[in-house]
């Protein structure tokens, strides 16, 4: 039996030394050390040995098992090292090659203009208010003095989900929600930026979706002069200290009196050019004193407080500020257009 064990050791070590992958090593482990392996078969014959022979054979069997297991571990470590060396050689990186600079992103021009507008009004003590884009008919129209049969609704015919739910056509509903949240307290000074939706055909100056910023001030003794001073300060901050504004009478259901606000042409400075159609002025926003009914819907007593409101399209400001002639350029994701703003 001793000779059989020694022969088994030599045979196993020779085969293990020739193994070329972990799978072959596992097969040899099972062949020699498994429950039905060669070593187990030899040890089953120990029952025929004398009491003196059994310890000697048992010691030799343990040595054979240890030698085979040690050879398997050593060979497995060697194969892993060889595999790692092959992978390192195959995946070698030439650190002397010039690096590739990742492209840097930039703020979208509409986001840039929105932040500039917000900064101007935050500096004047306003806070930013937000509201849902899916709005009720009450907040979007009725609370703004636009009952269901009002003809001015036709100008904002929008995307209805049900008869009472629609995508908001303006950020004015946020103003009503903000007034109601105040429970009659003053002062209230907010701007409401966000996306709005109207059923418009896409062209150089219109889109079915665009961005808007509206402002609202409610307090005691608010006058039209406060509105004019606020808008003049805003226009100069956005277009330069030389900018002037003018107010023209207009009509909006939610303000009374109402005005259209023009700024001096950003291209010619007011002398007249093709951009301003030789008038020297460019229309930029609508504004006015908050209608008494709107104050009542917001939870205020129009005999005690007054307020002004204004609204402007962010795309409109961006068109004027950057001299862009087509609103669709802001939405097409054309990198040739957007790269111009990365350097600003």
C-alpha cells in the first residue's frame, strides 16, 4: 500500500504540473482527492492492515493528500498570476499619449436669462414662487377675472385635459395661490417663473410652449409710479443703464389700468433701425394695477390694499438681449447655435 501511495503522489504531482487552467486543476482534485477519488480508493484497503501498519500508512496518506493540495494551491496561484500578467500587457495604457479633454457644458441661454431676471428681482426684495403646470380652470382663468364666457379666453385657448383641468396658459395662477396663502397679510412681493402652454403655431416669434416670468406686489398705497420705477430698474439691469421705457395704454382682464411696456431699441439705442421698425422702441412686457376682483379672489380687501402685476416672456427677453431672430433656435439643440453662449 505504501508503494501505491507513493506512485499516486508522483502521478498526481506530474499531472498537476502539466495543468494549464483552473478547470483542469479542479478535475484533477476530484480525480485524486474526491469521495470517489484515487486516494479514497486506496485508503479503503486499510482494513486489511495490521495495527502496526495502519499508523504508518495513515501518515503517508496524509502526506500525499497535503502534497497534492499544496500543489493545487501553488499551481492555481501561478495560473492567476499568469492571467493577470497577460491582462496587464493587453490593457497597457501609453501614458505619454496626449489626453483628451472632455467637452465642457454650458448654461442654456434661456436658463441664463431666467437666472439674470431672478437675480434682479431678488435684489429688489422679491421672492420666487412656483406652482403646478397642470392647473384648474378656476385658478387659470376665473380667479383672474376671466369667466367662462369671456372673449379674452380665445387669445389663450390652450391644452385642456378635462373641462376644468388644463395646462396653464400663464404663471398668473401662482399669484392667486400665493395671495391666498398669505391670508390677507402684506406686503407680498413675488415673481413666478415657469413654463406655460398655448395653442400657437410655431414660427419665428411664437411657440406652443414657452417660458414666462410674472411679478406681483400687494401692499397698502401701491401706485402706478411704483410699477414704472420697478420696470425701469429691471430694464436697465437687463439691457444697460442707458435704457428707457415707455408705458402705452392697453387692456388685460386681470389689471386695471393696464399698459404695454416698451424699451428703447437694444440695437440702435432709440434712433430707429430695422429691428425696431424705425420707431426706436421694442415691446417687452405687459403690466398694470391688479384688478379689484383679482384682489378679492386672492383674499384681499381692494379698499384696503392695492397692487401691481407684470408679465414677460423669457424667450422675448433673450431674443432682444442676444440679437437672435428666431425663437426656435432655443429649442433645436443645434450645437452651432448653443456654443455661442458657452463663452459668455
